[in-house]
């Protein structure tokens, strides 16, 4: 029923991997204010922004597979806005199991439009949106809403992932 936004200092670009490897963490770490608005207002704002002018690329992944490095490589090319794990995409993955398809598709469209809006007047040739592992649940919605978008999936040997995770938690 509501969309939530985080306000940060204007000089902090929470989209940049120079600030944090993950957008959702950067927003949490640098939040000054939490803003909520009715979902209908969010959809109106997204409609005013419109679809991104460049190619959309969705990157779904398992964890510990190198996807963060891939996002940083795309970001460094200068022609791509690369967003690593914006939490709005996580929310869609979780909500998609409880909401009607039409509502989920509309949410996805509005989230993509807002995430890919021009930043400081700049548009890009492509927009890479990396989800967290649960993002795989919304792949079918990504395909329906954005059939021309590229969909990438990265994974790594499950045993190596488990070993890597166990080392990261020690």
C-alpha cells in the first residue's frame, strides 16, 4: 500500500560501488530520512519518468558467484548504470508470491522506471539490475514486463559456495 524511499546526503551516490558493494546496504548506512508515499503516487511518479531509454539487463544469481565483480565491471565501462541489489527488487520477489500477476507486473515496471531514472541529467546505453538470490523468483515477471531485456544468471559450484559462506562467517 506504500512505497518507501531513503533520503541521503546529495553528495552520496548510493548507486555507486565506490560507496558500497550493495545499494541496499548503502541506503541503510547513509539514510537521513525515511519517506513513504501511497503506492498510487509512486506509480504516477514512475509513469512520469517513463521506461529507461537504454537496454535493460537483469542479473539473477546464487550467492558468492562473482556477480558483484561483474556489476563493478559494467559500472566502470561508463556506458552502463549498474545497480547492485536494490532492495525494491527483493521486495518484488517476495511479494510476487502473494500478489496477483497484474499488480506484480505494475510494481516491477514502476520500480525499474524509478531505479533507472536519469541521474544528474545523465542517461545510459544500458541498465544492469542485479538482484539477490531470491530474485530468481521474479524472473518470469521480468520476462513478461520487459521481453526485450537481457536476462543473465550467474552461479557457482554449490560445494564451493557453501565452503565460501562458511569461511565468511568464521
